[in-house]
C-alpha cells in the first residue's frame, strides 16, 4: 500500500523544468503568488496565509457551487519557542465546502499518518470529494465521489508535519531516483546504468530532518498555530463563531486521523483543549487567539499505544477473521514471549516512558539519552513482535493480499505531478506522498513508544468530546484486535465509562440491505469493526466509512444513526465481534513508477532499470498493447482544471431547503442513511460500494513510513 511508504515521486519532465529554480523563503515564486490572496492573519500577525481558489474541475465536486481553497499557512522561525525552530514552516491545505448549508456545517480536519504521509492520500484515495481517473493516454481528470465526506461536512486536508506532501521549509532543486526513492542535492544527470525517465530533476523541500517536527508534541503545537491562521483567515468556517441550523447544540470541530494518527489525534486534540483552557484562564490573549472547540475525535486504524496493542500482532497474524495463518502457532507464541520477556518489548516501552517522565516530560525530543532508550524500544518491538509477520509475504495493510498489493490505485500521484494541476492549486514543489526525512526524525526520538495517548483520550472523554475508534478487519499493522484493546484501556481510565465493558456489539446498518460492521458504544466512546476493510478504510468501504463518519460528527447512535441521548445510551448485542469471512483472491500487482517500492515486484523493478516494457499513464506494462483505453463515458464524467465534466450535477441544495430534497429530478448524492432496525435478510462482508440504498435523507450541516525506517 502506498500510504506509508517513504517514497519521493516526481513530475513530468516539462513540469520539472518549470520548477527548476532554487528560492529561499521570500520572495515567494510567482507560481505561488499569481492569482493568489496573500494576507497576514487577522488573529496573529506573525502568520501569513497564501491561498487561491483552484479552477473548477481541478477537484470535481457534486455541485459546482461548492467553494474550494488551496494554499499555505506560513509560520516564521522561532514561532514554536521555546522549541528550537530555526526554520520556516509552510503548511499546505486543501479545503472544500460541504455540499449543503456550508455556512452552518461542521468543520472536519483530516490528517493522515506516517509520520510523514501526505493528507492528499486521504483527499484522493479515501474521503475527499473527488477521485482521479485516466480518460485517455496521457490525460487524467477527476470525478466526484458519491461518498466523499463533503457530503455532510466542510473538510480540510492538511499536509503535516512540515515537509509532508506539498508542505515545505524551503524550496531546493534536487534529483529524484524513482527506483531507490531517494532525493539528492544538487540536481544531476541520470546514472549511465538506468534510463532517464526514472531519474528526474525537480524542486523539493530541503529534506532536512532538523527542519521539521521530530515528536508528536511538536507537531501538535505547529498544528494549533496552523489552524489559528486558517480559521482567522476563514472565520465563516469556524464553528465556534458561526450559527448552526442543521443539528441541535453547538457545531464543533471534528478531528479525524489515521494510522500514526493514533499518536497524532489524542495529543493534538488534548493540546487544542489545553490551549482553550489557557485562554479561559487569561494566560493566552483572547484577542490574539481563537478557540478550537472539539466536538469529536475519530481515529481510523490507529496505532495508539504499543503497550496495549503490540501483544495482538502475533495473535492477529495467526487467528484472524479470514482464517489466514500468516504466523504458525509456534511463531506466534515466540513473538508473545518476546513481548513479555526480560528486556523485551513491554519492559523497554516502560523504560522509555520512565525516561521521558524523568528527563523530557515536555516531549521535545532534545534529550539524547531519552531518545536512545525510546528508539531502542521501538527497534525491539518491531524486530521481535511486529516483524516476524513479514516473512509471510503478505501485505501489512491487508492480510488477505500478497505483496505488492495494487490497491488503492496510485493514479492521483500522476495527476498531482502535472504542471496544470500544480499551477491550479498554487504550488511550486513536486508532490511526494511520504517524506523519509520526517520518518527518520520521529524514529530518532523514539516517538512511537513515548505514549500517554490513552490518558489523553480519557481526558477528552471527561471534557465531553466524542471519541470514536474505527478499524477495518483486514489490516495487520494497526489491527482491530489491538484497537479493541485500546477502547477498553480508555474506559479503564474513565470511571464514568465502566458500562462500556458490558455494552454489546450492535450491527452497523449502512443501507436497506447491508451491514457494514459492528460497534460497541457507551456514551461518547465507541469502537467499530468494519468488515472487509484494510488499512485505508474509506478506500475499501466508502459507503460504510461515510456513514460511520457522519454518525460520529452528528452524535447519533453508531448502529442505526438515530438521535439518542448519549449520556445514557448503550449499544446492545453480543459480547464479542465473532463474525468470520472468506478472504478474496490476491490481486495481480500493478507497477506504478511513482510508487515503485510499494507496488512493483522485483522483476518489474528490473524491467524499469533496464528500460524494458512500456510506461503509459504512470504504469509499467510488458508491451504497449497491454494498455486499454478507458470507456468513453469516463471523459463525460471527469473534469480537469478549468473544465467541468458534461455530466456534472448542475444543481445545488439552497440554504433555505433544509429538507435535503434537491430541486431536480436527478437523484443527488446527499444525506446519510438512518435505519430503524437491522435489515432481514442482510448482506455482510461484501463491499457496500454500488449497493443502491433507499436513503432517508438527513442533511448534516500510514501506520508506518517504510516500517524498517520507522523502527530504526
């Protein structure tokens, strides 16, 4: 899977030539400032915002009236003091209005994991309003996604920490070797041993590991400042200061994270709330800061705490719902012993946290002895507990698939690395899906094992924040057994949540014929197991993921979507989630040249190095005739910068039409399904995508970047 592989991907030669210059922080290159609005934050004059409205069709939405903004929130050096930050921070964002009632809709912040993964993964492969398609040789466009999360929320995708995705400290020319995923400075010609099309010159961030966050705590501080800048520039989307007409109670900000987001989410949310408390206490000036009122925190496929989750890696590898024995019983037992043994994973994590508490309680990652203890714990846990699975040859992101897995497709990497798209969104940097410099910076401090996330989640519950854990049941690297254990650990630190233990697993009813998983819920705490989903849940089960997401942000019951009093609500059902399923066949690999390490076999890699085969639309084929042009209907439904597709819905739901009924005879994809009971008969364990639902319309306002690098 491409989410957490530390690769650097380039643009086409002409795009690279367009970006072939070296610039410092200021002045900004013309591609960033042309047709862009540049302003100082009205909240904090140290913060600068550069943004523009991308041309229609850049990301095709259901309604052409939905506003979009792309750009950067820029922080000067030393803004994070007392953190030693002697570099610029330019954080890229892509914001999209909700399909309905954007002025009163909730705001959702979406961040991917890594550490170092771009949130354009979430935007284009998972939950964004559009997806990239090829509609001819050398031509890409975007189609509106029926189950995009803009269906029920304003949403912003943020590339963080600094240097992730389109974010950067400074722009530097360099050379990208697609075969090895390495970037070198300054740019140079291709080695004589490989073809030029896999060795490209372009513009990148510095790839300096000292010019980004190296702990989750530092990333949280950066994110708070970034949101101060964004919400200051766009107060109309700040739920703390806007009215709400589509659901009872105040609208809040929703933070959704994934994978390493199991670390990010709890700490980011807790930091936001602590800043709110400082404002209320008069320790932060209210006229220079904004409240970020958190309504819900959603963690999808989160690696939250190895002290809770690590023991479940060997268990899941041997005993999972698909009957796959990725580890023998003997190997499972050996890994379990390694976790519990003297100087094993468990003890080393505990030693790491003791050292952090004693010498680096602020988690600034600047105490060498603490970093070493925590890094050693990280390495030990990977080598002895997590790593034995790798010998199975199966994907860590989907246990049913062998490596390399072709899903989800990497088409969007080609699209974002075209000159017209980069001009449309106002960037002058070549897009990279994951940044190894960030991964290494976090691994050097042992951030993965520093912990305290469970306590932070309990703290958020005590403040009334909804905490939702959502796990697909085919993922290994942050598997659902470990996620379930985290949910119990949170309840164990929350005295008021003792009833969570006795709550039953209820069916998640997605539409009139499909059950997408099961959920245990008490009050504001929920744990969901999603059937037939790997690491990127919305990519596998778009309708189920959207339904669960919307029920979380609306504060309804997770099973049916009904309005309930969460202060007393308890789900009813079986004590355990015991559903078993049949594994699908393993798919044939597709070799994307911008994602070589994750998608290409050894033979395909050798073909690339020899210059064999044919590359069409970013995919390696044995011969040109193996490529087949997409159906002509694709071009009718796909837009590209400056052009909307002919089939694009030409209506919108006006603000004075809260019933959700579109004034058109066309069925418009809005709203979320509300059930009254589990359908009978019902389908389970099948993809919900494409199942036609009889919708009751309710208008609502990776784990690792190159696992070896993360662990050492």
